[in-house]
C-alpha cells in the first residue's frame, strides 16, 4: 500500500465517487474503492459500513448544523424565517465540496435505490427541523409545513447550485428560492 497518507476517509470518498461515475454504483465494490484510494479493504470498512455509506454517512453534519443554527435564531422570528436562516447557515458545509456534491448527486440520480435513500435522508431533515421548531413552541401543522417547505426549497436551490457553473453562492440560491416560493404562494 505504500507510505501512509492523511485523510483516508476523504480519499475513500473521492475514489468511490470516481468509480461510481466511471462504472456505476452497482458495479463497484468496496475492495475496488479501497484500492483506488491506495488503502486496504479493511480500512474502507473502518470508515464505512458499506458502499452506500459513502453517499449517506451515518453521522449527518447537515442535520446537526441545521438544528444548531435553528436554535440560535431569535424566538420572535416566523417559523419559515427560522428555517430559512438555518438553511442559509448550513450552506457553509458545502462551500468547498461543490464538485463532490455534483458527483454524488449524479450517482444518486442514476440509481433508483439511492434516490429512495436520498428521500429518506431528506425526510430525516424535515423531522429534525420540525422537532426543533416544536421545541421553540411552534405548533403543528406550522412546524411540519415550515420544515417541509424549507427542505423542498433547499433541494431545489441545491440542484441549481450543482448544475449551474455560474451559481457560486448556495445560501443566495436558498434565499432566492424561498422568495420565489413566497411569490408563488402570494399569487404574484
């Protein structure tokens, strides 16, 4: 395997995305990912439970970031504004990972099973946001609606961000998408 190099997890992630893009998700093995990264298969399994885990890690920094940011918004803010502030704050997680995000999404878009897993992940984000809103005293259905709408707007903005090379500011796209939603719901 050669001399030790840092960031085994990041190298495994990059190798997996490259292989998924070249050969497809189903045709790629954990062993091949490890070899591409210059690591052993055992090292792969120290970092990931399986090859899907590369795309959907158990620890979800986005979820944690959203809830933490949401909790820091003033209690006087409207539920949708609270969610919007949390989403904008979390955009920083993606700033240096745009190409990886684009590659990841291409793999997911090419595989129905992975699309289902992505929807489960998004539902988990909705649940976390709705629960955080409830802790702030927001009653249902307002908590659920604000969380659902916020995650839907984030998904649309994220898709635009990774597919349009001239779009550099994900937080701005989230704001713009929510503004477009406000215009649609206001009947403008």
